[in-house]
C-alpha cells in the first residue's frame, strides 16, 4: 500500500508540473499590436508576389499600371472593424470591438494587422488565367467607396471589389459581413467576355510573422501557430517550427486551415464538398509562415461566368459558432485529450453563468456540483485511507514477525486485508477516476474565452489573470495544509513525510502564477473536500463507538 501511495504522490506531482508548464505555454498575454499605416496598402510588388501559390505554367507577367495606386478600404460592423488592401483584395487588419487589449483600457483588440509583426488573410485567383498569377505585383481592385459601415437596420454588408484584365476577364471579389458574426463570406464572380474558355483557381491563406515581441513576458510565451483539418484528421496543430522543417501538403474533401493564439483564431474554410489542397510554406528565412488551401480549378466558359467561394473566420474561440462553421473547427478550443469531458462541463458552466451572471460564482457552483456528484467516490477513498491507517499497527507487527520473508509477509498481508475487509487499492482507484474530471475542468477554465477579463468582484477583476495580491493562492495553500492534517497518514518513511509536509508550500508557489479562476476552483474544491472529510471521519468515529 505504501508503494502505491508513493507512486500516486509522484504521479500527482508530475501531473501538476506538466499542468503548470502547459499553462505557461498557453496563457501569456496577446502581443500588443499597432494599427497598420497607409504604407501597408503600398506594399512592394516582390512581397505581394512572394505569397501567391506557385504555378508550373509559364506565362508573361504584365506590369501593374503605375497610375493605379493601392488603397485601404475600411469596413465597420457591430463586432469588428476591418481593412482591405485593394492590391490583391486582402484583409490586412481586423480589430475586435467587443474585446479589449487590456482590461479597462478601452482599446479594442487588434488581432490581424499589417505592421512589422505581420498577420493578414490573403486570397486570390491563380491558375492558367488567374489574375493573381498573371499580374506582377497582384491586381489592384476598384471599389465604389473607401469606407463601408453596417447600418443599424441591416443584417448584412457586402463590399464589392472589381478588376478587369487586359484580356477581357472581369473579376468581382465580394466580402459579405453579417451582423453579430465573425464569419466573412468571400465570393468570386468571374465573367469571361472572350471567345475561349478560361481557367482560374481560388487560393486563400493566412500569413503571419513568426517573430513575437514578448517584452516583459518573455518567460511566459504564448502558443501561436497553425492548425488544419482533413477528412482523416479533424484537428492537427502545425506550428512554425513544423512549417520551417517541412511544407504541409494534404489533399482532402472539405477541411480548413487556421492560425491560433490563446482565446482567438483566424481560419479559412473552403467548400466542404470539394477536394482541396492544404499547404504551408516558410518564407524570408523562416521569418514568416503561411498556411492555406487551393480549391479545384474552375472553368469559365467563353462568354460565360463562374463562381467560387470560401469563408473566413476571425474572432474569439466561441465553440458553438466554430462548430457550426466547419467540422472540427471547435477543437481549436484546445481541451486536449479530455475534450469529450470538457465540452459538456463547458456547456454546464455557460448555463450556470447565464443564471447567476457572474463567472466567479459560476465556477464555485460548478465545482460544488462536480464534488457533490463524486461524493460516493470521495467517501470510498477516505474510508479506505482511514481503514488502512487503523491497520498500521497490525502491519508493523507482521513486519516484525516475518522480517525479510517477502512471500510469507505478502500472504499474511492479504489474509489481514481479507479478514478486515479492506481493499488496499480502495484509496487509489477513486482518485484515478476523479482525476480526468478535475483535469477536464482545469482545461475548461484555462481555454474558455468567456473567462477572459471576466470579473468576480472585490480585488478579482480578471479571472483569466493571476491574483494581483496572491490572496487566493495563499488561501489555497492553507486549505491544502488543513486537508493534509486531516487525512490519515500511512507513509512511514521520514523523508517522504517531509516531502508531503512541504507539498502545500510547493503548490502555493505554483498557483501564484495560475489564472485566478483556476485558483478559485482549486480553493473551493479543497474547502468542499475538508467538509466532506469532516462528515466522513465523524461518521466512522460514531460507527466505532456504536459497535
């Protein structure tokens, strides 16, 4: 039993260490960003060409007219503002109006931008007659206005960009913005006024600088990187190092490609019924990374027209919205291998918060519910531990009697357990069953964008950041110390006993850096465990007296 307890303690310490490491990787603040200047609309032709998917077909590259200057087209909806570069028609900036850069700053968060730490959503038409392949520096589109705004009485806003090439091919590139939605519909209408068929191929990609200015948070880097989905792999991360090592080349029906950061995602979703080519590439000696897709080539008949489309999502990781948009896209809310447990717990947390209108109270309530549901396991765990403690004198006597004869000692121990009706694994199994549920709750609190900048009250104004005064971690450490004193101690080795005594201190230091919402969860869980232990041990004491 002692060896099992020792292994369990070591396992719990290892799990805690990896949880702490994972939080370091996932919970750094979003890099501060600056709005792009008008110079972003005048990007060099070399930079524009660099990110267009290569084509094996050879053709002349006519120069872009020097009389046509690129410009930024501003779009404002109820959830974000966006800027479109008329050169290529790319989205080069997205600012989320409902999310602040820092809590209380009043400054909306810009997650897509065309400054030095470049992060843009590009799209175009390549293929035999695609203007993004034929025009050096990419085509410059024309629009009716340089500023668009979703009106109060409208549900949709359509921004149309027009381009006519020298050979008689007209391209209408349209973005459709929808009220209360982070989806942006991209449509291409290609009109062929020539006597020959034309072939074009839609591509869409996300380009991001691999450089991160972490500033004072250099020791707590956030995860930024690519991800994709295929018919065989619903969700796969492909970070910047992976992109630098090898280009991704996947052919799949449907699928999607994305760039991730904590709480937010940008994703291109192609037509689910088509066979699309997913790809990545590293450029500028690894300074920038690209992930994208190419749709099947579209034949535009002579004197006819054809269309092709995709959807761009830029915004918070809201599971319901992502799940409706594409299969597996909701997995970018990365609950890890316990997602099948975390998802229903996340749903329950949302339902509770809708009733109480306070995320801190919702965390307390869901912790109470989970601990209540698992009370039978908790009771079995502590009952077994108490019985094992009561057996320690008899176990010591057996050791003195049989000495180093392990076979006889083992037989005597099994007979003792059978006679006393004690299961030596009874204290371990309940913990092993409960652990996945508690870890799943951990990921829910860590990954839920709803908790970002969520206030509890008093000094806890942001449950996604650490406690500014370390009050919760200290209270958590105290509660853990009380639990340790109440639990039956079956470990006899003095060194191991000292390690156990210092565990509350170690965990307190760990929790100094954890988000306060997670610390609140552990504190409430410990308090409930203390109450449950008091009830269980008191009941056992009364049962002994009545015998």
